[in-house]
C-alpha cells in the first residue's frame, strides 16, 4: 500500500515537473521567435545604415537568449533535484 | 497571536512571484521606454533594449540564486548585509526603498490622470490620494490578496500586448515599415550610446520579484521559476512593444509620446485594440503601484528589523501577518513624492537608485560564492550558470548605463552619489559599535570561509585529526 502511494506520489511529481518544463520551454520558444522576428525586421529595414554595426545586435541578442536559456535549464534541473527533498508539489 | 511572535506568512507560489516582478515592471513597456527613441532612434532603442536585457537577465539569475538561498524579505538589502557589509546594506536598502516608492508615486499620478481624462469631473489630486490609500489598505490586509490582484491586472495588460502584436504580424492592422528607416538613427552613433540610459525602463524593478522569498511556500522553487518566467515575459513584451510602436507611430512623435502603446493602438484604427490597450495602460499602472507598495514596505521592514531605522516598523500584524507599520508608512512618503512637483527628477533618482542595486546585487553574489563555496541544497538550492563571470559582466553593463545618465541628468547622478555615499558612511559608523553578528547557525549554514570562527573550527578539527593519528 505504502509502495503504491509512493509510486503514485512519484508519478504526480514527475507530471508536475513536466508541466513546469513545458511552460519554460514554451516561453523560451516564444522568446526566440519574437526576438528573431523583431530584430530581423528592424535590421532588414535599416540595413543600409546598420550593416556596419549589426554585430552589436547579434552579440547582445545571443547573450540575452543564450544566458536566459541556460538559466532556465538550470532552474528545471534545480526543481528536479530538490522536488522530493522539499516536497514542492504536495 | 502577539506582534512579537507573529511572522510573515508563507503562502506565495511561483505565479505570485511572477505577478510581483512583472506587475511592477510592465508599466515601463506601456510608457517611458520610448525616450530611448528620442535619444537614439529605432536602432538606439533596439540596442538599449538588448544591452539592458542582458544586464537584467544576469541580475535575475543572481537574484534567483541569492533569494532562494537566503529566503529573506529584504532582498538586495539582506544580500548586501549578509555578504558585503552594513554600510553597503543600508545604502542598498534605502536605494530599493527609494526606487519603489518613487515609482509608486509616479504610477498613482498616471492612474489618476487617466481616470481624470475619462471622467473630466474627477480631479487628479484626490484620485491620486485615493489610489495610494486603497493600495496601502490592500497590502495591509494580506500579501496573497495583493499579489493575486496583481496577477490578474498584469496578465490582462500582457495579453493585450500579445494580441495586438499577433494581429499586427498577421496583417489585421495596417503598418508603416518606412518609419523604421526614417527614424533609424537621427543623432548618429553617439545617440546609440545615449539611448542606453532609458534602456532600464523595459525591465526596471524585476529584481524585486525575489523580495517575497520569505513569504513563499517553497522559495527554492517559487523564486527561480517565478523570476525567470517574469524575465522572459518582459523580454517578449519589450520586443513586441518596440516593434508595434516603431511601425505605427512616426519616430519624432514616438520619442515624446506619453502613452506610446495606447497611441499605437489609436493609430491602428481598430476600436478593440484602442479599448484593450487603454485598459492595459490603466491596469498596468495599478499593478505597478501595488507591487511597489509590497516591495518598498518589505525593504523598510528589513531595515527596521536590523535596527538601521526605528525597530517600531518591524512589527508584523498578528492577524494578517503583514509588516503593517512598514506598509502604512509607505503612504505619507509616496504622497510626499507625488506632490513634490519634481516627479521627473524623482523618477530619474529612482533609476539611479536601481542602477546602484544592479552593481551591488552581482557583487553580493560574488561575495556569497566566495564565502560559501558549498553547493549543498541547504545553502544553495538553486545554482545559477556561468558565475561569477556573468556577474562581472552585469556590473560592467550597470556602470556603463549609469555613466550615460551624464547626458541630461548630471545633477541627479551627483545627488544620488552624495546621498548614498553619506548613507554608506553614516550606517557603517553606526554599526561599528554594534555587537550584532550574522547568525549563520540559525540559518542552518556553516561559518563563512575565512571567518575567525571558521578558522578556529578548522584548527580544532586539525588537532583532533592529528590526535587520532
């Protein structure tokens, strides 16, 4: 009975973790899509002027998206590692 | 329950953290950010958005790590107190207080101005007082109610931006792509640099999300998840806002617009979006003021709890479990700021205060990692990536943005340096005679690396080890 409850709890935890992971992934996908669209539109419309320093935009958008993506993956790992210890989903 | 035994209630969840952070900041996407366009054109605004975005992504990661580790209400103040020192802590605590209380005053005036524009028989002065009093009362009654309200206000305002953006992308709204080229870079390369000073408007205050850590049910999950979700929301909102306004408002008008998103909706000619973005502007100001009452009161409460200001403010309400005296005290200060007659100066002071925090938060993280290198779940349940390298990058970006305030706000910057310099030396002197020490044991932490007690403990262990041999 106790084993059944544990596996039930475990599956509940994994399903909740999947929910958190999907939310993070969905938001990251939207972020990458919107950033690419907006920067692409602005740079292509102003290419005659911005071509000389367009690398500035590429570097900083890379930093924003790259650091945020790695940060979000770390958040997911942290939740996965501590979810049973701190009983996140009770 | 007496006031002495009462403590802050631990009920908040990740969506409350999101609501607190995004609620405070989203107003900056509805108004204020467009001054970047006046300085540097569309390309300047885009660069300011990305540079400030990089800094805030790092600050958010630092705040997530520090907030989930310390689990204290003071946020940047408590991090500086624990890992830097009393003078820096008091300066940061005051900076956070000033940053949020000045924003609250500005938000309340905008809410009153919008209400007065819709109903001309209403006057700005009494409505501003009413808004400040109402939000103070909601925060007095309980943090859950205040932040649940913030969640709905903020979500509505954010959905308005998303719907308007996708309608524009899919051709429902007629756009003017030629505006992008016409106003690309009106003041040359120097404009690109000068535009950085208004970049923080897109994200100013997001670090405040971590200030509800002490009231979270599971801070080690709620703070990092809510904070990072909030940061992504703002990055998405910032890019959408910039695009919408840039293709719907001519650049020379965009740079001086008071409500740029609402104006973009008006230019679209679609009634639904005009009404929705108008409502969004109103709601986001309310949400921002509400979040500011929450965060400024927590900062004052934390300062009071450690006797930096009168300990009278550190009382917790026996029934509602809120720092009610600190909450009520936000009211006269916000009213004073609102009717000082120098609101633009107050807002600039708020930005300068915020930038001081953006230097101190990554510095606190660097010190935290030096003092407590262990990564056990008790000390550091969330370990941020690429540290301490990105913390140094955030400090460099904050100092660069701070330096751009010299274009037009030289005296505000000097005043801020003098104000926080005096605070630093005054509180360092005041705390020098204090015997109070950080009680690491009560936090369940070991003594920090390099402290006298840690050295004694190490020596004792060494002797015991030697004896065993």
